[in-house]
């Protein structure tokens, strides 16, 4: 069974990464900050986790306002390093434990948290500043990382209470995972600071001290506060400390604090803290009950012959293929596919299996592999095959035999103005 060993809380100011990369960690301005992180690094070295579950907020880098989510769980196998305007940091890609991430995602949704899930997105300093302080990264990171992006930049944002409840659900998710893994929950952000408007530069060390006390001993008090109240005390961006409540909610009600430090060099109150978990192991009955709860919505679906639920695991497996199919909405992609598909296959790094299925237009194999149908119908529109042809092929029937099972014998596709170019229309 997976087990949460501790929660670690820390700030994620971008200056941390800059100081590391520029070799300034021993300078007087920076030395206290890095000294504060040193016990965290030592604790992790002495108690190496298999997985770090990292709660952070992206800074309008990979998550922009064309599609912005409240809770977005990373379900990919690895994550690139984001370019935040000055080029990406010289860090290796961050690897993950996708199977555990998929389990956590299914569990959180079963507990009625309306999650979004992301792949193919780079991580910015919200993740990388603290991570590069806690563990070495040459040549690779020594730990898997599952990122949870919390939308605290664009309102409405989740409440402190909701974040705390998410932590409770996260604990159930991790503790029900059948593989023996040690997991550390890392929450980033804060403490007091503000980087916008005339109040820019606001700090409140006395509130930072009180917050550190409450997050350890009485987190429920913090859940009673609104974002405006937290911003009044800790600055507008400082109110992002609601993310710490996800970590705290995943731990036992009483924790053992083994480290805490605080430093205010310039714009942000920078803190680190380690809380060792003292939760009792759930009973086998409780674990099994939660697993049944997670599977409740899909119980019996295995009896539906010829039906293939599009799961997180399938989504990750077939991501490049589905991305390729999705790009059929772009005219230049369609044109290149029709004129030189092999070059396009190479650019999208499609596997030999994926390329073969596309060449043969093997609709049934594609759907079984993990292609989403709504990508297949886009492909059909491009190559001149109607939806009905695809349906018939998936059932292993000729179009004529399939049409006999329909109330009306019609052919259609998803296309609009290009419909006149479809082969099945020209054949009329």
C-alpha cells in the first residue's frame, strides 16, 4: 500500500532558480535562504520518497486563460522545463509515476472533485524552484513527481476549505493504491507578498508567523478564512497559501514538525517546513471499500462487448496519435497529410504501430488502441470517408449491411464547406 510519510511546505519564488543557476547560493543575500532549505534536503536524503506529489500554481506560463482550470492533475509520464521568457532552465525533464497519477485522478473524481487532467505541458518555477532546492538533478531527478496545478491566478479560485477537503480526498487516493510506495506531499507558494498594483511589495512577517503556527496545529481555522481575508493579511499573491491546505489536509490531524525556517530577503516571506505524518494505516476493509467506490461508475462496463472506455491510461498511451488526429482541424496539417504523410508521422513521433494503422485506415484497430472517435471522424473527413463508413468498418460490416440496420440510409461527415470534396459525395 502507498503511504504518505510527510508533508513539506515551501515558497517557490523564481529567484531561487536564478540563484542556483548563476552560482550565487553562497552570497550573503542568498545564503540564509539556502541554509533554510538544507534541512529539507537532508531529510529527503535520509527518507527518500518514491514519489513527490507537488501542489503548485503555474504563473500564466503553461496554463493560460484560453482554458484555465481550478484543479488540474498531471497524468503524463514526464514533463518538460518551461521557458518563462528567458529560456528554459538547464534541468532534465521531470519524470512521473503515471499509474499512481491515474489512480489518484480516478479517486478524486469518484469523491466528486471535478478535476481536469493535463499532458504535454511544461513545468514552471512554481514546481522547479522548490524541487531543485530539495533534491539533486544531475544527471536526472532521483524521484517521480506528480504535479497538481491549482488555479489561484484567475477568479473564481477554490476556497481554503475546498483545498483542505481535497487534501482529505488525496489521502484516501494515495492510501488505497496497492503498490508499496512512499509519498511526500509538497505544497508551494507564499508566504506574504504582493506583486501587483500600488500595494506591490507588501509583507507581513507577524502574519507569516501566525500562519505557520496555524497550518501546523489548527488548519481548520485557516479554512474559515476567505481569500480576501488571507490577502489582507498576507498580500494578494500571498493568499496562494491555500495550496498548503491541500498538503495539510492529506496528513494526520496531529503532525510532528521536524523543521521550520523563515527568511524575508526582499519581496516574499520565504518559509520551509517539514511535517511528518502520524496517520494510522487504514484497515484492509476501508481500503477495499474505497477501491469499490472508485470503480462504482464503471462496474459492469466490461460486459459491454465491443466497448472501449477512454481512460487516463489510454489517453496517455495514445496522446501523440490523438494530437495528430486533432490537428486535422488545421488546413495546413490536412494538406501536408494528404501530400506527404510519412514526414508528418515522423514529426509527430508516431510509433510504427500507429503509422501502420493510419496507413491502412484500420478504424477498429485505431479505436481499440486508444484513438478517440472524434479524431477518427476528422481523419475520415480529410480522406473522403463518411462517418457511416467508419461505423461499418468498426462493426466488421460492409457499408450496405450496416445501412440495413439504420432507419434511414444516409451518409454524412463532420465537414462544412469542404464537404463537396469528399469521395463518397463525388461517387453519387
